C-alpha cells in the first residue's frame, strides 16, 4: 500500500529534523523505519528495502546507531552458546 501521509510538525521538531543533511521527509522516513526495526516489527531485510540499501548495509548502519542486530538476554545468549558448543 503506497501513499502519502501528511504529519503536522511544530516548528521545533521540524527544525530538529532539518538539522540532518537531507530533506525533512527523508529523515522522518528513516527514523520511522529504524524505530519499526528496533521494535522488531519489520526485519532488517525489509528495513533495508524501505531505505533503499542492502540488508547488510542496513544492519551495519543500525548497529552504528546503537540498534543491535541480535537482541538476546544474557540467559538466551548462554543457552545459544551451550547449544552451539554441542554441535
């Protein structure tokens, strides 16, 4: 479903988004995609597709912004590590 959505922004928020070196609409789109990915509502592949970049490039970009590719608890990590060591 493609379309256009107009979102009213107050001048302060528009100014903050305007600090990036791209149009406000592009910045808003990127931030929305990053947040959807962070919330695990879309995959890294879908996020990359929406932002026009390969999946691996997106994963690297998101990681640089502090959004981890793997989101495991310490307990989950230990369980995975133990299982992998048995292989």
